[in-house]
């Protein structure tokens, strides 16, 4: 069976993805999470707990940029002498 625009439409209509959360439920979960984060007394945490807390929240704080290799040396460079 060839892959045509009609068969593509049929294949696209059969989704294996789960249903997305309703906006209302997502907002409620966000509010609960914010309240829990505000309720944590960071001063009472041990150093180990502080590191674990930081490790848990870092993916949500930092942007997910591509990794840049800083060890790569330039292959060409130009030197200009000014007198």
C-alpha cells in the first residue's frame, strides 16, 4: 500500500499519545507545587539536603541549551601588530 496524503491522514488520526492534562488541573498542580516550595525552610536543611534540593530544581531553572565544548582549540588565528 503506497503512502499517500489520504493514508497519512488516517495514520495521523490514530494517536498513541496519552491525553493532555486539562488546563485547570495543570494550574492546580502548579499552585500546589509553588505552595510546597514556599513552605520549605531551607535554613533547617542539612548540607546534603540543600544539594539534593538544588539538584532537583536546577532543570527547571536553567535553560536547556546545547552543550558547548570549551576545550576545543581554534584551528586558525590572526595576529595583528600595531606600531
